[in-house]
């Protein structure tokens, strides 16, 4: 598929994009212990334990807003350990010295990306409370900064090159939270962040391909599904900066950038239309009784032990069902936010009656 949508004028829209590329290194041992970097199957685990994680203040006495938001969802985290993991991964033993092989490879990558490699490497903490690290933070080190790569549409700056520990592997959702596997936790990982110099989907893909070529040329990076991930940051004029995380395939990057541009354009158009309509959002109301005798199987399962909440959206008619990008509507955005805060999902009147909900119940 083409990286560009002929309907989008990226320069006129003010497209600004950047990349964060995370690549596992193929070293003999993990970053802060002597455990091997081999992956294991969940059924091979030898022990399980659980943790609850909460955000803590930084050295400056501040709380990370993203960590606070993540902690609003009360979840228990279960971890699988193996005969190839140790107490460092479980956060029951202090970390060892930084793996020298990993540091050497990271400095080699920094040189190829034309970065200024730092004189001293200091281990820092990133607060992480989504369960992907048993300690509640990720250890990371700045190795190089202020680099640059060339693309056919102009140079793209490399803001920083970090060496850090890979997160635990997500295995499954559980009734109480999430299950993680510790075989992946601690594998050396380089994170390469570009400057926001990218101005088209094609340039985003080309920049990612060029960085990937440098990484593979070291002969010291892991290959295969899940060993490299790209996060893509996209914004347009008047829009918001949105991070699309975990892109696995390079050939998807251009399409993802273009889809996000289309989504933001559509949201801005909806914003303007809502302002013209003088639209507003009403108070949340308990609508459980309205659906007491419903024939909707979805709602029946919710009412048994739960409730149905309703929110009037004045002036939104016809807009909640509007498509923002392929297979995604404004209602999908609402649903994602609702699920994030514990709701099972949403229905909206642009799509009803349907799903067993009758015209009488809608009115």
C-alpha cells in the first residue's frame, strides 16, 4: 500500500512526526545480571508470585502523570519466573554492574548514528506501574545524543540513544489483572528517539528503515517477532501529539502515520461542527431500570450484578457514528476511554436500535 493518501496535503496540514525505535540486543547475558537472554515458554515457569504497584515521587518530589493515570485502575500483577531467571528480575536482589557487551554495542550504534557519545553513563529510573517491571521502574542510561541520519526528504535528527532493560513479556489478562513472564525482563535494549523532523509518511518509513539497517549491521541485535518495536509520534496543526506504540512491521509505518493524520483531521472537523451546534454533555444518569426487561443479551449480562449508565450528548446526533479512519469512529474513541476506566463498552444512538436494543428503549 502507498505511504501517502492523495487526499492529504501533509505540508498544509502541518504534519510533524518522530520515531522511537526499541531494539533488543543479542548479548550473552542480561543488562544487570548474569542470566541468559534466551526466551522461554510460559508453561516452563518454575514459580509464580504477585505484586501490586503504585506510583512514587521522583527525586524532585513530583509524581509522573502517566503513572498516576495508570494506577487508577486497581490491578494485581502475576509474574512467571524460570530456572533461567534470578532474584534481580524479581526485584529481591540489587542489580549487578552494567553488562559490558551491551554497553559496547550501544556505543557502536551511537557512533553509526553520528551521536555525541557521553563521557560517563549514569543509570536512571523511568517510573512504570503497568506491571511490566517488578520494581515499578525501568533502569535506563543515556549513551549518545545530537545525532543525524539522511533521508531522501532531508535529514532527521537523532535526539538521544538510550540503553535500558527490556520489560517483562505480557502473557495474558487474568481475572484480577495481568500475567507477565520474567524471561524477557532485563534483556538489553537500545531506544533511539528521533527529532520531530519527519514531514511525510514516506519519510517516516525511510527513516525507520535506515535506522534498522544500522542496527542490523552490528550483528548484535536479536531478530524475529517482538525483538524490535517502533513507536510513532504524530501531530498536525491544531491537533494533539499522539503516540502509536508497538508497530512491528516497517511497511506499516507510512500507513499508520497517514491514518493518524486522517483521524486528527476528522476529529478537528467534528470539533468545529460541535461548536457550530453549541453542543454540550449532560449529567451521567443511571439507566438500569430502563433496560430491566431488555432482550439485548449484551445488556442482560451487564445488568446481572452491574448497571447501565447513560450520558446525554446534546448536539452530537450523527457525529458519534462518523468514521475517523478505516474501522474507527468517534464512538470507538468514546468506547476505548470508557473501557480504560472499567466499563464493558458503550452503545450510542447513532447505531441504535441494534444489538437487541429496541426503538422503545432508545427513545
